[in-house]
């Protein structure tokens, strides 16, 4: 797998370590495992009320 990960990394412009992480995520949960989950420590850049207001203005 190391040679394949290195080649995939080169083609995808990422590191082999990232490719190996993707393989592990895919093997554990299938295609859904490749979706990016929100990081637990990540905070919203604006308050929810602002997002709702913006959404209502766009409708």
C-alpha cells in the first residue's frame, strides 16, 4: 500500500499520510467516512442569528 499511497498522494497533491488516513476512514465507514465532520473545537465564525438573518434575506 505504501507505493500506491505515494502515487495517489502525488496525483492528488497531498501527502501519503493523508491518503492512508482516507483509506482507513473509507475502510471503517465506506464513502460516508470520507465526509468531513465538523471539528468539535471549531466555532462558528458568526452567530447563528446572523446566519438565519442572512438566509431569510436570500429567500
